[in-house]
C-alpha cells in the first residue's frame, strides 16, 4: 500500500493514540488553573515552572520569579530520586505549576511530573499568552542583543577601498 497525503488513510498501530487523545488523558487527571488562580497559588508558595525554550521567552517575555526549566530536562530536575534534581525537589508533595506558551505542552509536562509521583503538579490554562492577557506580572520581551562591535559594511562582492 502506497503512502498517501491523507493521514486518516494511514493505518494506526494497535494500541497507539493520537496526540489529541494523549492530551485529553493528561488533562483529565490535572486540576488545571486559570491564570488568576495560578497567580494566587504562585504567590502562596507554589513553584511556577516555565518550560518554554529560550527563544520563546526572549520573544514573548517571562513571569517574574518563575523557575526556568526547559521541557527536555524537566523530569530529571523534579524527580526526588535523581541526582540531577533541583534543590527544591526533595519530596512528592511539591506544588508545581507548569507554564508554556499556550497551555498544551504544559499539560503533557504536568502529567509527566505526576507520573514521577508529584501528585500536586498541574499547569496554567492558556499558558503565558493567557497570563499576559489577564494582566498578570510579566517581564519583557527581551530585546535582541546587538553586537558590541559594529559589523563592517557589506560591499556587494567588491573589495573594500
């Protein structure tokens, strides 16, 4: 059978789930917080963890005081049994609020933290976009860094005179 451009025609392997199904299952076990409730929990001592890549944080801004742990190392930083854990990750009762750009990746990340045993992990509905729209504190975005030494002018293929 030749591949087709219609993904609905592709036979799914037995036991596989679509990303929509995986996301729904993750969210079904989270007590997700809207930005206002997340802000109150954060002010009350919950750890707000920004999992966005550096480029997104630079382009869109950050929540002041949030802990930045990019998604690719999140589980290692929060597993209390892991030598690479954060100093705060000393038990399973830690209240962790995960935030991403729009609230999708954060749901999967919070579910992964629950899989480690951090039963109070959850995420922020709508992510950083919703946080900013709610008028909650943000920093940035960070302007791009300019080189300290100006680059020489482009000479369109001619040698400088």
